[in-house]
C-alpha cells in the first residue's frame, strides 16, 4: 500500500524545537517533490515547504522562513521538518504530501499534531 | 503569499450542481494551469480531486470538474450527493516558486 506516515509531533513550549519525520512506504519517494502542509485547529490548509528530488530546490512559506528546515533522505525513503523557535501560531496538524507534478498532492500522510504552549 | 479567496460556504440540494470559486492573482492562479482541488472530510487528510485546472485522478467521479478564467479557478460538482458534504480547498503554484492554498469552502448538502 502506498502511504506516508508522519511522526514526531507533540507538546512543546514557545521557543522550543521539534523534528518531524515522514516515512514513505509502498513506493520510492526519490523521484517525487515532497511537501509539508499544516492545518491549525478549525482552520484551513497552509502550505509550509517543499523539497525537490535531489534537495536542490527548497522553498518555504514566509511564516516559517528562517525557523523551519526541510530535508530528505532518499536512502531512507524519508522526509523531515526541523521546527525551531516555535510560536503558539505554529500549533497545527502537520501533513506530508507527495507531489506528482505541480501541486498534484496525490498521497498524504495522516498528520502529526504539534502543540506550542506553555 | 496571501491565501486564495474562496466562499466560506456553498450549499445545494441532492441532484443539483454547485460551483466553488477560487480567486487569486496573475502571480498564482493566472500565471499557470497549476491549480488543484482537494476534498477534506472531518478528521481526515485532504484528497486530490482535480489537478492542472481540469484533470481528474482515476479515483474521482466525473461529477467533479474544474475550469479557470483569468485569475479565478472553479470547481463544479454536478448531481450533488450526500457524500459530497465536506470542505474543499483550492491550491496553486505561484510565479515565485511557492505554493498557496485557498481559504476553504464548506459544502453542505441540504
């Protein structure tokens, strides 16, 4: 079965850090651009970042630029997101998604919850 | 990176057709034919419904169709069914290389 499984979410204090992981199974992730998308409680979807096949192109949303770092390990078939200097407004479910073209997010993980609170 | 504008809610009776708009700018929706639509059921991950403005993945009913005119994309659901009740989001690739989502539309089947 083709799937993405996120992990690493949890409760963290403002200013803290967290590392999210996204493991791909049932397919080889290396040919695909991979994205992180988040959704605050009761809110809409917000694109966070993407990384291309060989990590040569990386983009971030302005809201996370300078604080979050996306990376991937094709040998491990995995995607990562390092979250630093966390703020209350970063509280959200974080999804990883496979992109088979341009914003063709055809496979999504189940999401991992990040809560930033003291 | 302002979100694309969608109506907060759209409703229709079973069997009717509804259309959800997604308005952006010449730097996103109007720049390329890279607009996708997603359906999200409560507590679930989004599901791809339309890509490249008007293409349907194999798992999507032909009751769903997409279009675009200038800076506005649209999703039409024909023959509305109870199972179509969900949140719908558009997304677009932008000329700066980033991605932007729409504000989301709650579809209610009356």
